[in-house]
C-alpha cells in the first residue's frame, strides 16, 4: 500500500513539473510574440515622419586647378614626340619655377595617332564636284597629344601661370576652378547645420500632429563643395602662336559654398 502511495506522488510531481515547464514555455512564447508585434508596429511606415534639412558654409578657396594640353605633329612618331615633349617640358618648368610641386602636376592623357591623306592619286581624274575619299588612305605623319592637370596651392599665382604657359604655345588651357584641398571640416559644419534644420522641422511637425519623436530610423546626405569655374579663351592668351597679349589680370577667386542636404526619418508614437 505504501508503495502505491509513493508511486502516485512521484507521478503527481512529474506531471506538476511538466505543467510548470509548459507554462513557462507558453509565457516566454507569448512575451516574445508581443515584442515582435510591438517592434513591427513601431517600424511600420505609417508610424514615421520624414523631413529634409539644408545647411551651407562659405569660405575662400585654398587651391586652384586647371589643365593644359600639347598637340604636335611630325613626319615620324619620334619627331612628333620630341616636339610635344619639348613644349610640355617648357610649360612644366614654368610651373616648378613658380613653386608648384611635382605631386601637383599630373599627366592626364597621352596619345599618338597617325595622320592620313584621303585624297585620290594624281593619276585619277576627278569630276567637277571633287574627288571621292580614297579607300586606301596614306599615312603622311603622326600627331602626339599630351594633357596635364595642375593644382596650384598659391591661388594668387593662378592668373600669372596661365599667361606664362600660354606664351609657350600650348594648344589649350581649360578648366580653371577654385576649390578646397580638404573640404571635410567645412563639410562637417554644413552637415551639422543641415541636421539641426531637419531636427527643428521634425519637432515642429510632431507638435502639429500631436505626436512625439521616438528616434531616428534612417538618414541620408548629399551635397559637397561647389567650385568656381572660369572659362579661358586660347586666343586671349596668345596660345597657338598668336600675337602676344598683356598679362592675364588677377582673377578674383571669391568664396565657395559647401552645402549639405540631409533626409531624416523619425519614428513617432
């Protein structure tokens, strides 16, 4: 009889333990499901607001950049290369004499192309309206083109350098612009202003909607420095063997503007 009572108690305790474990499992499952539903509700697009903000900072540029190219022709590749190299070296010598460092002078392109004669042979009679293109053109020479980009850290020298390089007879000078060597500090300042602008808009919008901000769900930014460009005309600088011209006047670099445009999405409740 005692054996049966003891056995019944063991079975009862075992069942009780199973029920306790099952209850704990069900509680944990319900709690987890509630958290998941809450998180899903909080991340629902309908429970967010998106605002944009803009900030800008203006400052005087600390570098100027421009490019120039040399185009030379010759009866042979070597002849054309020597002519282009000599003229390019003259231009670079002017830059270095003015204090431009090697690291700020970069060859941006170099090409050698044959020059063809497409005219018909003298033994072919041509009609009154002219000869058609020759199907077998003849190579009559070669053309070498070399382009160089320059960064000038002493921006006050930019105008003088353009004039001096133009006097050498380079084929083209273009892309003069004033910008910043390291715009990161100014970019940070512009971004900070843009975020403050977005935050103020979000608070005002939340107040009008009768909700409160519960945190940021997404953020994006675009923007950057806006360089100031100046157009250069070859003839005005005596480029290409034209008549000499007065020195290029000082170029006013003014101020550049760095802008930041941000988009911020806030969770609301």
